[in-house]
C-alpha cells in the first residue's frame, strides 16, 4: 500500500477548504436551532433540542480540532471579523457605539479568518 504523505501546510489548506465546504451545513443547523427558540409547544421545544444537539456536535468537533467560532453577540462591531448584513438605529440619536447580533457564526483557525460572522449591527 502506498501512503500519500503531505506537508503540514498542505494539510492546513485542505482543512480550510473542507471547513469552507461544511460551513453552509453548520449555518443551516444554527438557523434551524434559532427558528425554534422560545417556542412553547412541546413539538417545537423537541425540535429545538434536536437542532441544538446537531449544532453542538458539529461545533464541538470543530473546537476539538483547532477551529474557533466567532460568536461575539452583544460586542462592538469589528469589520475584521464581522460581515454586517443589516444596520439598525435603536434610538433617534444613533449612538456611535455599535453592538452586534450574530445572524450566523463565523469561524477562524488560529489567526486565519475562515468565514466572518454575519451580523446585524445596532447603533
């Protein structure tokens, strides 16, 4: 049997490519989980629990393998790690300090940004 030996840089590039391929599925699990949050009916609460379990398993696997989530809900907007999809003023003065609501989480591996977090920015 012949083994395909690769350098660490190649492995890292492949890991990033693989991660970018699965991010849409992770986002789908995130959005599915969020769609059932706060629902009162038993069926919807069970769906929320199921979607949460799937999402947490996916994220847990990534965390154990050196991938970090960008999930800074309520923190100031940072264009280096956030992609603003919507901006809202919460009062007539539109404060200069910006806070974000995470719409879909972002991902980083080490110091490399893989996918920025999609956010809603509040002024």
